[in-house]
C-alpha cells in the first residue's frame, strides 16, 4: 500500500469514527482524557444499549444502498476535579469513581487518613441511589518498588475501601469483587511523579440504575 493510500484509508476510518460519535449524540466524550484502565471483567458490554435497525429507511444511502452492520462505540464521559484527586467515568452501563491513594492513605500504608471515610461514604450513598448490587473495588499502585509489594499494598487498600463501603451500602444481596493489581493497568505515565500519583488509586465501579 502506498503512503497516499494509507493516508486516505486513515482519513476514511477517522471519518467513520466521527460520524458514529455524532450518530450516538456523543457530545460529552473527551479525546484528550487518559485511556481508562481495563482490568479483566471491565470490558465494554458487546450488546448495543438500544436496538438499531441498519435497514431502516432513515439510514439508507443514495441509490438504495444500506449501511454496514451497526457498531456501537463505547463512549465514556470522564470528569476529573482540578487537583486530579477524584475522577468519575460514566458509560451507558456503569459508573466508575477513582480516588487517588494520597487522599485516602498515608504513604505506603493501607490505614485510612482522617478524610477518607467521608469520601467513601459519599460514593456509597450514590451506590444506594443507583440500587447497585454488584460492586468492583480495584486497587492500583505505580511502578516504584517491587511488583509483589505493590500487589499486596493495592489489595490491602482495596479491602479497606470495601469494608468502609459496606458500612453504608444498604442494597440487599450486594456482592463485591475486590482485587489488587499493583502497577498493572496504568492510566498515566509512570516516568513522572504527576503520572505516578494518578496511577496510585482505588477504583470503585458499579452499574447505573434504570432511568426513573
């Protein structure tokens, strides 16, 4: 393939992605946000959130042609506070809240600081509002120190957050998936302190409730 053909193909693919985003009304997607982590079990659902008929008259192209099979893009809205201490990510199915470890724990510790409980209780109240019964609590570290130490510390921190959530979450039959991933699945560059700070985090993920 020539350079000109590769450039044309890249332009065509970009156009299809942009068109798909407009078709879904994705005005809140942010291209400059860091790529979300995808530990096992957190991949986007393969099914479309709403049924779409690719043969519908309104989707026809000139001369009777029809669109290719519909592909629903996984579009996420990401909001991060100014200090980066808390990040909220929403899709059609899930809400994920990420808290930097520094706002919950002293350095190299899994014991809460004075402000941690209030932050976690606020998330627990939202879980109650959404009536969620499946909650994932995943801990992560940066790449400093040994992998095994990071694995242990990230799991201990995830356990501490889950225990605090359980004090406030009132949904009957709630289940938790609690894991520690050490330095796996970074969301920022570990070569800078700013990036490492973002990677040291605990993520709480739960399904969105049905619209009222």
